[in-house]
C-alpha cells in the first residue's frame, strides 16, 4: 500500500476550515436509530483515565496517549464518553479486525492520542509503524476534536484504505463518481462549489466535495454524529444519490472488512433490495 512509508505521512483533516454549525454533534450523539435496530452497544468504563485506557486496550486493542492530561481535566469524562460511543457503533469485533489487518499487513499498531489545540485541524492520522489517530483537544467546544463524529471521520479513512487494498484502488473513486453524476470532486474549491450549487442531495456537507476520500469519511462522520438527521435525509426521495452512496459504502465496508458494524448503518433501515452486493475481490497487488 503506497501510503505506508518509512517516514510517517501526516494526513491533516479539516485544514483551515470552520466546523459547520450543522455538523457539530449534540452534547451526546443521538442513538435512536441504533436503539431501534436492537443493537447492544458496549460502554467503556470512563470513571477514570486509567480505567478507560485499560478498557480501550482490552476491548479494541487500541493504546491511549494523553501526555498533556486533557482527559483528566474539565470535560474529560464527556470526551471519553464520546470516544466510547463512536467505537461502540463500529463494534469491538470490527475495530479489532481493522487493527489486526494493519498489524499483519503493515506491521503497524494503533494508538489514539489526544494532542494540543490547533486552529488548522480537528484531527489527523499519522501513518507509520505506529498508526496514530490524533484528536486535537480544544476548550472551545465547537473547535474540540475529541468528539465521536471526528473520530468516526478518521476511522472512515482507515476503512477506505483497507478497502482499497482489496479492491482495485481506482474502482472506489470511479464508482463514487458514477453515483455523483454531474458533480465532481473539486479540491480546495469545495466551499465555492457548495455555495454555488448546493450539493446536499448527493453529499453530506461541503468538505465532502474535496475528494473521494473526504466524501467517504464525512459520511462516517455524519452517521455517528447525528444518525437521526441522516436517517431523515436518506429517507427523502430527493436524496436518492446520497442514499445510494451510503449503501455503496456500507457494502464496501461489509465485503472488505466485516458486517459487524451494522449499528453504524442503522439510519439506512436495511433494505436488501437495494444491496449492492459488491463481489469479494482478491487483494490488490
């Protein structure tokens, strides 16, 4: 996989952009959709940082790093609850399969690190022998990256990269572009294009227009950040393209990694007739 190099490659997310008001999750993301689906979600012990760290390692095989003790300060328990909630929607079994994959295929292990505030990003992933998902703490809640939706965004990138290992790398992008129809990915021009054309029937928010990687990641972000709102959007016939895209991402995830994250896709209200059923492909060379 080309993204793995001897020098850690830093992928900055949300670079120099304000977090849209509509994308800021509520105090605790709504779980009505998952509850309706009868999902039994794991809740980690967030009574202390040490207990939380032990549970992360035990249930998800993820190490926690918080050198500045942000999780021990004001709001620390709420932030641990957010992390716990996000991971539970993916499920311990699913996360462990991702961790095992990177460990076996790339000799990498997982760390979740809480890093110092930044005005240029909310979170990023460092790739190397230690894969670090870094969430940027900020006392300003709207700029705080230690949130369920932000962590889901980064995990969405990891799901995408694993899927590229099993499918032809170009295939995912081409499939998404086919679903998008006349709308193209525009890089740094995503704000301008969103304001001019309003692509809400096909993309979840403006940053989705940046690239196919961000298109996938922002969908994971919204599925965790506000599943009730996503459910409303996906059930609206005007958003047929968006629904088709979420179905595609669900099936890509199920086929390339595991279907043990069904709670995540509860807003789709499973419809077998719409199932893309992507064929299992041999691993890309």
